[in-house]
């Protein structure tokens, strides 16, 4: 006795699974995998910040600069401007995709051009921010334990005493004599020395003793959410006993604003995102010229604009999370 089993027909493939072309599906696969990568980076940042929460730099004190406005305290203003530009470039990309659906070449050209300009402004702004972060502004002293000691004094702001940072260059007292930078051809073989700091700890100590109103602030955050300011005697004692070297700006080893991990994550995550934005600008430029010469007009399809649009929206969305983690939280 035989039993006949009817074979049910499942999905047989086809050219457009889920009503999407092959190109769109591959772009979505890339976006999902890249989103997981960024999620891992941001999760690592979150865990590290939670572990060193009492010594993490305060964003409002780090990102206070604005181009061509030297000395103006504008916390987060330029970062907000960068975010606005990137979000508006996403809006122009939406308009370009919509114009492509209506086969309107002139509007696609205009909106793609505006999207490219927005991306270039963002990348240039991020490069400027990196340069400012690397150079630093005030400088600090790193202790033997790796902590950061900053300098400042209390000033009256609208009837309230607030701690204002003071640059090391304003208080340091240069000493006689010149220190020669060690080169690996002299002394120890194959051992080089990084560039010399602008001042020595002794010069900073003499300057601190000479300026009676200057105090030392540690990287430890107190219960009020502010960095701990030491007394005059404790400030001098801390520099005298624990001062190791003067640091200026931030890099992968030291950070004048606080924990070096903050600088490590900042350079890596914002740099990784900046590379994505730069790649998106390059792709948009290629698509833009194809639009100009009428490639997609002859195809009667602007799907390539839609594909790069998906990538561009993803880059914008990622920045929203990066902006939240690094600048707002």
C-alpha cells in the first residue's frame, strides 16, 4: 500500500524577494551588519564609562570651542551645528529620492548637490573638532598614578562663584636651562622619546606658588556632579608629590580632560563614523555625476539614488546615537 505525498510549493526565489531588488536587499544586509558593529562599539563605550564614571570627562567642558571665536565659551554649540547639518542633508536626500521616483532629473541634481555639500561640511567640521581636541587649550599635569590635575580659579558669574580653567601657559614660570630631547641614536639604542611637553612639572609648580588665586582641580567628580577642587595647600602638595608630566591636549595615551579611555573611544568611534560619512560623500558624488550625464534618465529608473539614500540615512541615524552617547549623556 503506497501513500502519495503532495509536495507543497514554497517560495521559489524570484527576482524581487520582499518586493525589493537584489541591490536594495544587499544594501539592507550591509546596513544591518554595520549597525551591529556600531552597537558593539557603543556598548563597549557605555561599559567603560560606567566603570570609570567618577573620573569621566564632562562633555560641556570638553567641547566648548567654535571656529573663529577664540576664547568664547560655547559648550556644545558647534556639535549641535554639525548635527543639524547632517540631519538636513538627510532631508535633502529624501527629496532627491522622491524626485527620482517622479523622474525629475533637475530636482534630483539639486538635492543630491545639497546633500553632498552637507556631507562635506560635516566631515570638515569633524576634522576641525579632532584638531582642536588633539591640541587642547589649557593643559594639565598627569600624576604618577595616571590621574589628571587641572588648574583654575573661582570667578564671579552673575553673583555666583564658578571655577574657571586657567591655561598652564598663563601661570608656568620658565626656568633657566634647556632640556635636550632624547634620540635613539644617543644613549639607549632603539629607544626614542615623544615630543617634549611645553613645560616641566617644576615650572608649573613655581607658577602655582606664584599665583595665589590658582587652585588644582582633580578629575574626580563629587556629589554635585562637578570636578573636585582642592584647597590651596592641597593643590601645591599634590603637584609637588605626585606630579609626573605636563600634558597638552588629547591622544591615545594621555588626555588633559580626564580619563584616557575617553579619548581612545572618541577617536575610534567618531573616526569610524567619519569614515562612513566620507565614503557616503564619495558615493554621492559618483551618483551625482551619473545623474548629471543622464545615466538614470535613460534607464527610466533612479534606484541607485535610493540605494545610496539608504546608506546616507543609516549614517545619519548612527550619528544620532554617537551624539547622544558622547555629548549628551
